[in-house]
């Protein structure tokens, strides 16, 4: 087993926690506030993108350092997290679509709709928090 950079992972998890908090606040404000204020849509979009990047960064680090596997793309990072037991395979499979949303944000942003952002906002904080829980549990089990 190679060495995990736990300091970096903890820093990324802290940033993830901050983004999740912002997303939860936006979700709690409700539908009307979300659709009437474009800034809320932009803040949600940015924090979902950053959160997905953090999850894939942490996941890729674990896959590379602990399992000596190289993911070919973002989707494969999520798949490998399930196959290696960092997350459950079911959880990984259920959340592969967040990579499609990430790619939409990064490459096809003209196709993003407020409705699509809002729909993802309803589940994103819970999914991101669950990924963080899996990462923490994995690090606890594999403490060097």
C-alpha cells in the first residue's frame, strides 16, 4: 500500500464541507428564491462543479496510491471507487451521472438550464456528504 497524503485529503474534505454547506443553504431557500435570483443559480453551479472536482481528486488519489490503478477518465474514477470498496458498488453506480453533469458544466455550458441546476441541487449535498463519509471511513480503516 502506498502513502496517502492525508493532509491534502483532509484539506479537500474541508473545502467539500464548505461547498456542501453553501449548497444546503441554497436548497433550503427554496424553489422561488432559486429561480428568481440568477446569482443563486451561478453559486449552486460553481459549488457543484468544485465539489465534483474535489471528490474525483480525492478518489483518484486513493485509487492511484492505494490500489495502483489509473483511471482513464472521471467516470472511471467513480467506478473504481466502487470496485475497490472505497464506496459501495451500488453507490458508485448510482452516482456516475454526476460526471455527466460535471462535463456539461465544463464543456457544454450552453446546454445548462436553471431547471437542471435546481434538479441536481436537490440531491447533490447528500451525495457529496456521503462520498466524504466513505473517504473518511476508508482513511480510518487504512491508517498507517
